[in-house]
């Protein structure tokens, strides 16, 4: 179903017959998948196909995993290489790229990870050489993050050397943004406790502005993105004082 959603979001609409031919399944299977996605308010069915819902809405993490996967892997690898060697207290917000990064770091020694993301915590919980600290909070099904006052309070008592932050938008004008204001507040709480902030964002996020502000661009030390990012957007972020690292093929 994630492949169907990706086509809907990229094209605006899809035809059920064409989808059945593309994925080599029966039209009945496509209709069931479209109905399941409509039941989750992720698209709207039409006669013979489906159209995208409000494009400003947030696609849940489980459906975002396949989007820009190669770019996110390159970004995560580059971010991992940029992190200091030796003992490190690392903050990780939720997000598909931060989740990939967590997997790449899972075998590091002397690493303490602070996260509010349930999927990242489950990835790291059984790693014997790694210390995991997880916040409390209310779970957001879209992002697998624990957010709200309990998460904010837990973060307020911690000191983080580097916070790696996933975002839905980054621009000079609006800084870091996301879709949900409560999630934004919790991510801001982590940023406030960090000595350095690294943003990991594929090129589609650069220049994009979403509803909820997380922090100003001046709070960002490093942005790791990919070659699809808008060149003017990258240059503007550099002029604002952040280092921009482009993960190339």
C-alpha cells in the first residue's frame, strides 16, 4: 500500500486499472487497498481510482519508509560519519532518516542515545554496549514519537552533546518545521538541551514550510541533505550560518 500512496501523493491521482497492471495484481486487490487507505483518510476514492487528500497532511511513518529511501540512506551514512568518535550522548527525534541512522549506530561503543521515538528505542533496546534513555509522553501514531509535557519534562533534566533532528520542512525564513505543534514543542525541548544540532532532511524538505515551528535556522549547526535539494535553498541556509553537507551518490 505504501507504493500506492507514494504514487497518489506524487501524481495527485491514480487509476485502479493501471495500478493493477503496474503491480501485477487483480483489480479486486487494488480496490481493497484503496478502500483501506481511504478508511485511514490517506486518500479519497473516485470512480475507477483515487485522488490525494490535502497534500499538507502528514503521511504516517509506516508509509514514508519507502519514500526517497536511497537518499535517506546516503544522508544517514554521512551523518553517522560526521558524529564525534568516542563517548557521546546523542539525541534522536523521530523520523525515517533518524531511524536509519539509529540502525547504523547500533554497534557503537560508549554511546548514550536519548530518544522520544518508539521505533528507534525498540531498535536499540537490546544492544548491550549502548545506553538507551527514553522519554515518557503521549504516543503519536503518525510519527511513533512520545510527545507532550511528560516528554518535555524528561528532556529538561538531560544534557545532550549532539541532537540529530528529523523535520518535515527547513528554510531560512521559518527555520525547522513539522506538521504537529505538540511534536514541535517536544523536538524543541530536545534541541534546547543539546550543545549542537544536526538536521537530517532529504531534498524534498529543503525550502518547505509546515504548520508548526520547532526552532530558528540559527539554532542549526549542520544540515545533511542530498543532491535533490534546491540549490538556492541550500545556499540561503549556508548564508544563515549553518554548515550544509550534501550526501552524494
